DNA sequence: TCTGGGGTCCTAGGACCC
DNA sequence: TCTGGGGTCCTAGGACCC
């Protein structure tokens, strides 16, 4: 890699993002072990460094660790996604003001275009970015810099794991990249998951460097095109460009696990109506219309086979639409098809597909569709609905079947936003 | 008793066509 | 009767990501 004339990517990643968000609003959490839990307080979705040191694993089921949580007085928070989304926007806006171009990759990560800063100035520039984000949002970030996105991910990992780097690490040449790759297990590479890691390990590929040096044809054969790209990127050949505009969503999904199982059809109908309503709102937020609708309802995957059931069905909408009423009605009909008596349902969801931009609607009236869910009247009704709910709160105006139900209330109380001890959770969960 | 939610991309295989 | 290559579209399922 000749210095100075290869493109460079910087990956900015917020440290333990959800935990850091909670700490911004509650500084007493600093220095303490903190975890953030998924819906239903099911499993860990974020952990502070102190919590990681206690051996609490990402995705671990909270109930399995209650002794550790209690013994070490771990601060436990249910997820507060509106808060995290808000802080994410502030971080991204700060970054956008400091670089010519960026790709928002996830709620807590962004790839930056750092071409044109010169190799020598890059480290200093990255440190400045880090200080600026900390100052304006309170969120600590780490930054990895390298000639490909995959290596930037690796550099970011080094920046986080090794204290000597003080949050910024650059893998600016082949020697530095190879040295880092030799230290990192192949399963930690971006794009290599558990299954591929197991396969690679079985075949003697243990470190990231082993993968970089493996025969390309063998990688292509067994890890397919995605794995081949990973390998090329590890060797400094950039295959994944910065994506400056967020592609339109291809599907929109709303699903939840239930705190306690649902056995009756009416209960599932309430849930599905609610998810359909949320999907329609997200769809309008995207400015799209949907042509496909999927509804699924299933038991716990931990049930034994005779008690396990996964019902799912996809239908084409009569007319591609963004209309809550049409989507809820269709979802209820599909649920009627897949519902089977005698199961304890633990989860259900609604997925919209075949999403097209709303401007593409050709308002050709159909002789066979009685109410025109793609038409002007529907559009105005939805605008009014969204305006009222945006001003007075979601659910102020709603479809009759989308009723606040008993099980939903119990869910709300199961997941208080601020919970500082495991005992608090147990107290409301008899 | 108690194990998240929301996405994307890729492949394999079948149906069908020229 | 037998035989060939090259497409497309669709769906289900696998694998991965945060």
C-alpha cells in the first residue's frame, strides 16, 4: 500500500452505546457495572466494561445471571429506544459537520470519508473528532482507520481493546494490518459469524491472518461471494464503498415476544392489529407503499415439537397501499388463516414487503377494488391520523381492534424505563 | 416461570422458457 | 426418440449484521 494515495475509511463506533446513553442522563452510573436489557427484560443487549468484566455475555438470558447481578449490585435498565435514537442523531449530526461525507451504518456506527486529510494528519484529526463528539453529546467513541471498511472495523476493535491507543487506531500499511490480524480470532472479523467461524476453525483457519492468507478459490467455494469479499478487504483491496444515501427499505417489520403466552385468538388479534398499525406508520415515514403483507405467530422455540408451532403466510395487497385501515384489515384476515387452537403463542409479527416509493403510484382506478386504498381520500385520512397522533401521542386516534389490552399493560410494567436493581424487577414480577 | 427486534444478502432448487 | 445450454423468476432457508 503506497502511503498517501489509497483511500482511507474511518469507522466511528460509540462505546457500549446504550449504556453510555443511560450514563449521560444518570452520571451516578459511571464506574458501576451496568446492563441494558431487551424487551421483556429477556437478555443483555448492552454492557458496561465493568459488566463485561463480571462475565455477563452479550445476548445472555438475564434470568440465568440473577445471582451475579444481585451480588455485584449491577444497575439494570430496560431498553429506552426513543432515547437512544435521539442521542444517535446528535452523534451523527456532530460527525456530519466534521467530514466531507459519511455513511450512517447503524444506530451507533458511522463510516467516514477521511480522504484528503493526509496520512500524518489522520490520527490528530481522529482525536479531534473523538473530543468533539464527547463534548457535544457526552458519548465516548472509538475510531478505527484503514484502507478498507473491514480493516477499519478491525482497527476499531484494536482501539477499543487496547488502552494504549486511547480510542484511535490506524492500520495504515500492510505490516500494521498483518500484525493486527495475527492477534484477532477469525470469528471476530466483520462478516464471519458463528457458523463460518466453526467451519474455518475445523479447517485450521484460526486467526484473521490465516483467513487473509488462505487460498482465494477455497474461500470463494466455501464462504461464497461474501466471504471472498471479506478476504479481499483484509488484504487491502476495497470492495465495499461508502454508501452515502440510505437505500430505501425493502421490508418493514414489527414484532414482539409476549411476556406471558397468548392462547386465545382475540388476544393475538389485538397484538397483530397493533403491529400492523405500527408497520403502516413506519411505511408512511419512509414515504412508501407496500404490495406484500406477511403475518406470523409462533410458540416459543424452546417448546418441545408437539407444542411448537410456526404459522406464517404472505399475501399480496389488493392494491399497494400505505393505509392503516387496509393493512390492519388484511393482517387480521391472514391471522385468521394461520391461527391454530391449542398452542401457547409467545410471539407474533407483521412484515410489509414489495415497498415502492409513493410517487410511483399510478392512481389508475380499479373496477374490482371497492375502496381505493391507494387513492387521494385515503392519503388525506392518513395525513390527518398521523398529524393527530404526532401531536397528542401515538394511539390517540386508532383502529378499534388496536385496543390497549390487558397483556400489553402487563408488558409495560414489566419493562420500566429506569430500574436500578434486580430486586425492583422481581418485585413487580411475582 | 424467565432467552430481543429489525434488517440485508446469498444460495439452492424447482418451474418454465427458448 | 434423444439430447443441450442458457436464461428468468420464485421461494425457502441459511448466514450475517447491529
